[in-house]
């Protein structure tokens, strides 16, 4: 039996108090001194922990950071002195797309590597924009396999990056088709480069370590390869160097050892691919395409070119098309590209990696359903390092989470945990769908429910035309 | 295909005729509304009244307020904590007892409670939580003066965007007593009992382990009072449930925990749980901490070891397999009805028809947004369709297939109020299953921490003896009876406005609904 894909994880506690959702306002001055303080009776022992925290405090920070919001102390206090409120610091986190809830759950997942679990049903909006406008399907009786407890144990999350032949040719029972090179990833996640404003020097080796721990690849700008230090030579199979339009190629020695390389889109990419292939014909070349106003069309055009093996489409960090007044969302652009390639009958020949706006594990599953073979992430990994998305760094101020000073063990460990728990959640979704392979999840829009379609099918027939979003 | 019913008659000779008859005397619980005050010292209120240092303790506010908001106990110099939950807020301004204006020193100030921001969520708004607590306390729908906007939540879709198109005047003037809210659960005409429940809802499956003994029993006793049902959930049948046998649905889930012939023979409905809305397609996982000696004994498992209920039934890969399961139960208990609980996948309509073909009496759809117990967040939000779509899809398909009146369609998964229930029925369900609302009646505040450590800090979803002792059986029973009573009154009021004598007249009447996001210019209904 082949070795099962497994990511080793361990709990990596936060360095700073979490910015929790709830805060207790404590009006101490009217305390009855009843000696029966409800704080002591907190089911979660939060008050005692908080006192310990204050005792050890080195500097001012958030208090009551892990209150669970059960209101028990508020409602049991003899004098009714306590009040619970939403922590304003919590509400300020994020950028609108990366909401406080997304940031908090990412912190927890990076800490514990555990799938987030909660009770009392779903609490959110009925539907929303972007990835929140679709649901994944499930099956009542189909399991991924008949083995194991849930059948999930044998789900494969492997994907292949590269060009696949449309058909195989044989002569005298011998395969005559020359099989193109493929990069096999055990999980459909590639670690992408970070936007310049979020980058810091010690980040790159940590990203590489996370890629090594999880068996995936990290995209590193070749012009910054020095940041990898001595690790570079040892782990070239986990690195995909990105080569900008005007940048020179890596040395032939390095090209010879790489599995995947990414080049910027532009004129003369065919010549550049030939140049790379001349050194290492087994090296898979991906073309990075910005999803601006031309991005979708350009991706489809590239896919029709037999020289192109993989296309990495990139939106902005919030999943939006760039440089247009009314941007489309990554899921819709991916679906458009995927559908066009299906119509052309060439979808299986080229690999699409999609990046930008994939903030949660559920987004990964949905993006693959919409047509990506694999996804590329960066910002969720940064959030896993306790980034609050406060933009201080972007504005040139010090990072309140002191991310530049993290240790390699902490950084790589938290990012490894996050990828591991995303992998686990992908398996949960696929298990519910009764699907056994991530490769087959790609483009399975028939196994998803899109809000606009199901609304029309259900309510459109009953209530006429939809007039508002 | 009509299941195995034809073959069943031949087996009458070899099987006992009346296996469902319990030997335990059945408990009686009066359907009587009695006050069941909140159990916390400081009840959360929509408005708070602040008393400044200008107060001279003259006591006028306490004297004028007919609701008893201000408490100045005899012999005490200072006011006790006010009973803010009975304050009707700014609507009191129109009365002659508005304490804010009547205070001679203007020492009182009324503001909306800032804590409400931290309470509830899009689906269960603070108003909806407080209104449910109020109904559980009084047995009456909250008076309009309280200003609770509780008929819809703030989720922005589904039930929350549907409204009834009430006629200006009821077409027929009916008395409350003339309106029938009962529904029949067996429509197959297969010779099994015509089980009828007095209200178009029953209690959802919550196992011992996921909730406390007292919570399960409170639900069961309320079910007796309203001649409806409660469900054991997976994990078996407590000895203490036996006096309520006639109102208990026992569940057969994929782990088969606690499934015994003896318990199947006691009940009038057996439910096969294929999936559940909280975690469609994911099976169950009872954490080791919750496998206490009592839970382990009932489930016949080992203390402190996590229990997995696989997904789906390992023995079911087709409708024929499903039928085989039902045959098994129907032969063990020749009087029982079968309910089949499924989630809402894309092909839920086919699932429902298949289940009917296999011989089920009740198709129970559990939509993706529901659930009471712990579940992965990714499943709660993303997997399977919301129940609003599922009901329409299945009702439409069963109608097209000509079998709509041969099966009872029950919906669950995020139904919170009597208005949701009425809307679900108008969309095409016969009745509904409720769960979270019952827990809210018992004081659940939806903090979502059902799975953490010792379990629910409110003493509901826990097996921790100390925490569970917060809920008293008599009190819990009364709270749910009161809630049901208020709901029934609301439902009757809705039917009355439509001039309907029976809730069954409302089924599938989508022409009586409108959607706030649509043009609503379609004349026909399903």
C-alpha cells in the first residue's frame, strides 16, 4: 500500500493575546463584595486566565481576549454589574474582504491545525457575494470509497500541474506519444509570492519550510532567490522560481534541478519557454497572467497554444479583477475561462492555478469546483502568523503583531498547520460529495448550487423577476 | 413500486400483532400555560434604564410602573436591580406611566441595550431571542408594545425575505376554536395507524450526550402536552423516556448506537437518519469528553472513547437497500411509522421520491442551515441547499409524480418562529421539525459553544452534572409548553386572517406568499 499523505502538525500557541470578539465591561465600583463572584464560576475559566495574563503582562494589550460570549457571568452577577460587548478592536480587523471572523478562525486553525467546530447551526447571512453565493452538494448514499469509517480516509487530494496529451497513440502495443512532464502535488495548494508591501526578509525561508513540510511548492521571485539562503539547493523540488518579464533566467544548473518554473506573461513567452526547455525539457513552465481587463481572454488564448503547459491566473488579494471599474470576482472569471476551454475541447490539456481572494478552505473547494486545478495562496498564511490586516506595514509603520521577529519554528509551523487543516476541510467537503479525487472535483459545477441559478429555479417561477441582490 | 407492503400481510401470522404497545404507564402532562420566569438573575432586555445620582429614592417610578420594572423592596433604602426585561421601552411614552417623564428629578434615562450587539446573529437576531424567551415565559406572543421584530431574522434571504399576502379582511370570520392545526403523519393508507399530531411540528432529534437528561425529558413532556413527538436522536433510549413512549421517535442513525428491538417496539415512529442539516454528508462524532458512564452504557460503548457515526449507512447504496432497512423495522414493529431524515442535496427531489417508493411514511428534509449540535463550520455554511429551496423542489416533484398526498413532507433546518413554520407549509411542507427554538426557550443564547470543554455554559447541551443542574425539569417542561402554546396562537392568527379552517389548507399555497426581492407578478402557484 502506498504511503498515505499526511502532514505532521503540532499546536503552536499564539505569541500575542488574541483579539477576541467579545469584551466584558466591568463596573467594579459598585461591586457588592458578595464573595460569590460569577467570574470564578466562568465555565471557561477565562477570568482566572485573564488575571494570570495581567500578572505576567509586559505591556498593555487586549483583555478578556477569549471570552466565549455566553453571557453567563453577565446574567448571574449579584448586582448586575457586568456587560458584554463586541470588542471594537476586533471589529477594526481586516479589510472588508478578510473579515474579523475570517482572521480569527485563521488564527485558530494555524494554532491548532484543528477543523473549526461550533454548535447551534449556521449564524451567517443567507447568501452573499463571491464565494458566499454558492453551496457545495452532498450525496445521501454515495461514499468516496467503501473503506474506512467515513470513506474519507482514502480521498486523494493530489493534482498534476502540466500539459496532458488529449489522447495516447500506440504502435505495436507500444506507447508512441511522448508524455509531457507533470508536477504531482499532494494537495491542490501552491504558496504564492507575497505582495511587496506585506513581504519581510525572513518570510521566504519559512514559506519554503512550509512547502517542504506539506509536500507542495512555493513560488519565489528569482530575483530574490538569495533570501532562501542555503535552503535553496536542498529543496529545489519544492521551489517554483518566478521569472519576471525582463529578468534573466536561473542558471542552467538550477534550471536542471527544478520541477516547475513560472514566467511572466508578455511578448515572446514562446521563445522563453523554448529557452527553458532547451536546458531542461522535463521542467514544467507556468505562465502568470494578471486578471485585468484582458486576463480572461488572454488566459483562454494561452490555453489554445500547445506550448503552454500551465496558466497561473492572479486576481488582487480580495479576489477582484484589477484595473477595471466593475471588477469581476475570481470564481466567476475562473468559471468563464474553464467553460471556454471545455467548449473548445481542450480543458484537460492545460492546468489552471488560480490565486487571489481565497481566504478560507471552503473557498479552495469552491474555486476548484469553478474550474481551477489548484489554488495559490499567500495572505491566509500571513494571517496565520497573527497578522491583523491592519495595514500598518503597508503605510510604513511598525507591525503591531511584530511579525518580522517571529522564529522559523513558529512561522513554518503555523503555516504548515494552516495548510494541513485546509487539506482536512477539503476532504470533509469531498467526503460529503462522495468524491474520491480532487482531480475530479475540478469544474464539477453540477455538484454545486449557485445562488442565482437555484433562486431562479425555485423562487423565480413563484415570484417573478428578481429585482434586487 | 410500493415497497414491501403487499408482502407484509403474509407475515401477520408469524409476527405479534401489536408489538408497539408499551407496558409502561404513559405519563400525562397538562397543556396548561403557567408563568415560567427566566432563570437568570439579570435577564437581558431590549432597553435599559440608567439611574443617575440625581435620584432621591422617592420611589415614584416603582409606584407608577404597572410592569414592575423598578424594584424598591420594603425596608430597603436602595433600589434592587431593575426587571428590565418587562420594560416595554419607548412605546411606554404614550402611556400615563412613563417613568422617564414622571421622575421628578429627571434621574432616569432609557437607552437601547448596547449588549444586544454582542448577542445573536443574522439568523437569530437579539429581538428573536428575546421574543422567544418571552413566549416561553408567558405562553403568549409578545405584545406589540415590546417592539420585538421577531417574525423574521436578518439573514437577507429565504424565510427572512418572504412575507404573507394577507387579505385586507378575512374571507370568512372564524373563531379560534374552529381552526384545526393538526396534521396526519401517515398518508400511505397501508393499514398502519393514522398518527395525528395536534400541531404541525415535532421536536428534533437531540441525543443524550448532545443535550442533558433534563432537556430531553422536558422536550418529551411538552410533546405529550401537545400530542406531538420528540426524537431521541442517535444514541438510544433512556429508561426515563419510557413513560413518554407514545410521543417519542427513536432514531436509527448510521452508528446504530443504542438501537435495540426492544426500543423500536415501544415507539409509534422510527426515524432513519441518513444525514443532518448541520453537517450534511459528514456523519457524527461524539467527543470523548461527552462519553460519560451513562452515555457509554446506553450506547454500549467504552467510557471516554470518541464515537463515530459514519456517513452514510454502510449497508445502503440504493433505494432497494433503504427499503430493506425499512422492512426490517416494519417487521419488528408492525404498528410503527417510518420517517426518513435526509439533508438537501441537489437531487433531494429524487431522494424524496425514492424514499417514498421504498415505503417511508414521512420524508424529513433537514436543510443546510439548521442543526443544534456541534458541527464543522465549513459544513454548516457551505454544504447542501437551504431548506427553503428544498421544500419547494420536493413538493413540486412529488406533486408532478402524483404522489404528494401519499407522503408526509416534514421540513427542518433553521425554522425559528411560527411565521417560519407557516411559510414552510405555504411553500409545500406538511409540517416541520424544530430544535434550536426549544433550546432557546430553555435559555440558550446561541453562543455556539456546545462542543467546548464541559459543554454548554447554559446547562443545556451538556452531560456535566453541575452545569445540567441549572435546568429544572418542571421549569423546562413549562417553558417549552408555553412556547408551543404561543406558537399555536400565532399560527391560528395567521390561518384566521386567511379564513382557513385547517393548517392543511395552507400547504403549497405559494400564491399567498410574496418575496421582497422579486416583482411578485406571477399568478400561478405550485
